């Protein structure tokens, strides 16, 4: 269903910045609702089904919460649509060093470790670019997904 680009070889791989036309929302602890609203509105406008819109909102919210907890308390969410997909990118000042992040199911008693795992399960593709200067995580959801067809 989805391709995850978080293997060790690509954990620190740069990818193109979000386009200038992307809608952006800076956020902190009190702004998670605004991030969810931004993602939901953009996903609906691009034609994503309600079920997949909910999945994308959950994944983006998890990443934004990770930014607050592990990335300096603040972040930037960027959202844009392409012809056949919608993208959400969350960036912050944190650094990811574990190349298996998001691939291993967290133990039920573990306090952390669910955000990227959830994003990897809900989205069609996840990219991570993390270095000493910060982290960007990009989610992709296809508009015309096979699971959405009758």
C-alpha cells in the first residue's frame, strides 16, 4: 500500500522544499487544532475521501505533536496538492538518528514511539530528511487510491 523512505540510506537525504504555493501554519502546543483544520480543509479541497482525509489529519497531528515533544516545542506544517496527491510536510528543529524509526511497532507500555509508526501505516508514502539543522517529514496521500474505488 505505501512506500516508506526512512531507511538508513535516505534518513538524511534531502528532498525538494515545499512549493511556494503551499499553505503554511507555524504551530506550538496550543495550535494543534489549527494544524488539523488546515490539513482537513486542504485534503477535502483536493478531493481526498473523508476516510483518507481523517487518516491524513491523524498522521499530520501525530507529527506535529512529535515536533512539540521532540523538536524544540514548535514546528511548521506545509500542505499542498498536486494533480494526483496531497502532501503534508512537518518541519522542526529536532533530529532523528534512528534509521528504524516508524518501522517497529512500539510496545504497548512504551511512552513514546507511535507518531511515525502511525504515519507510516496511514499514508501512501513518508519521506524523512533529518540532520543537525532539523527535520522535515513529508506525507503523501494519493487522491485516487485503489481502496477508495467501488
